[in-house]
């Protein structure tokens, strides 16, 4: 039984590492190269928003004019995009199994992404994105925590 448990853990970690790499590649594509989200348009000037919830309020106010897809992508897309980060990171790195650690790493990762967008003038540096991405990482971690508790309760029997 012990050997089977170790093999299962090893398989989960290995598959999670592959998924984490694929996730980072896909995220990089959507954040820096996707034509659909205007990433191929490189601005001649720096574009940024440093006012907390300015863009969130704008998308809520004009949701009927911009359409449902734009509204959902901009309000919930950042959360959903970073949830896998918070979920998979504690699986592939046992040192990152604490809520505040994953939260801080989600914040740092999001800040790095936003700074790259600013420096390369691709997309917009947006403080709202950092907040929403961090919330996504936190929610991903909460899903990991629940799944991990369930897994442990079954593996102990």
C-alpha cells in the first residue's frame, strides 16, 4: 500500500509539473502574443493604470456597450487565468503549501507580467489586473487546499 501511495504521489507531481509548464507557456502566449487580445499591437507610448478599480468600474459601467465577452474576460479572466498558478504551485513545490506564500508569489508573478507588458509596451500595466490575478492565485490555492484535504483523508484509509 505504501509503494502504491508513493507512486501515485510521484505521478501527480510529474503530471502537475508538465501541466505547470504548459500553463506558463499558454499564459505567456495570451499575455504577450495573442492577436485576439491585441498583443501584437505594440504601442509607441507607455500605457498604464495606477488607479485601483478604475478599469473594473469602467467595465461594469459600460458592460452593455462593450458586450458580455469583453466584460467577462476583463472582470473574471484575470482571476481564472491565475487560479491554475495557485492550484498547481503547491503541488509541484512542497515549500509553497502555505496560503500567504502562494498569495505573495501570485502577486509577484502578476507584477512581473505587468512590468513586462509596460516595458515592452504590449498591453497595459494595470493595477486592477494585479489585484484580480492575485485573487485568482488565492482562489486556486483554496481549491488546492480543499483537494489536498480530500486526498489526504482518502489516502489515510
